[in-house]
């Protein structure tokens, strides 16, 4: 009997710890608000309008998929593209821990790659004019986020944040080898 009570107490404590941890995870990976969805769409569609391609629409399934990956990156504290994502285009952003509640910084940092972009056949989309972007390898990486934002065949977007990690997923995907963005 005494052993059974000890097991019950241990189990109760374990359940309580799991409950507290799940609340913490939920707080970190809050859903994208309607205002944020609008801001994301406006940022993307501004750049798309500049090149004459149709606007994107929000897709909750893509957002749910993006949320899963953002949560995984946040839990592992590891910033990388999803190696199991073969269906969607994907843009990632890692914040610096000073989340202000506005996403324009993330979206417009991708849009800033416009100055590095030429509408060549992917991966030949770098115009050779950018040395100021830290992740630029003087190839398509200098303008790959921007080209995904404006990819003409892409119709839907869904984004999510977990901690300092942002993930946007695009369908159909952009940056397709041998194709132009528009």
C-alpha cells in the first residue's frame, strides 16, 4: 500500500510538471493574429504588385505546418530549414530576442533582398550587387527570400512564430530550378 501511494504521488507530480511545460510551450508559440496576417500579406503583396504578379492569400493549413516547424526550431534552439519539407517553399527568420510585436522587420528584411535580385532562371537570380547582407554568398542566397516572396506561381502563404523564430510556407513553392520568378 505504501509503495502504491508513492507511485501515485510521483505520477501526480509528473503530470503537474507536464501540464506546466505545456502551458509554457503554448505561451511561446502563440497563433498569428488577424492583424499579423494582414501585415504579412500586405508586406508580401506590396512586393508582388511591384513586379506585376497576383496577390497571395492566407492559408491556415500552411500556417499550421509553419507553426509545427517553428515550434521544433524553438524547442531545439536550432535555426535551419525543415529537411522533411518537400511540399512548400519556406522562408525563415531568427529574431534577436527583442520581439516588438511587429513583423514588418522580418518581412521587409526579406524584401530588402530586392536590390540583389535579377529575374534570371533559378538559381541564377543574383545580380552581383550585394555585399552588405551577412548571409549572402554572392549567389542566389542573396535574393532567395525575396524571390520566394514574389514567385509568380505561388498563390498561398501561411506563417508562424515560436520564440524568436519565424517560418513562412508558400504554395506552390518558388525558387524552382530552371524557372524564372515571373
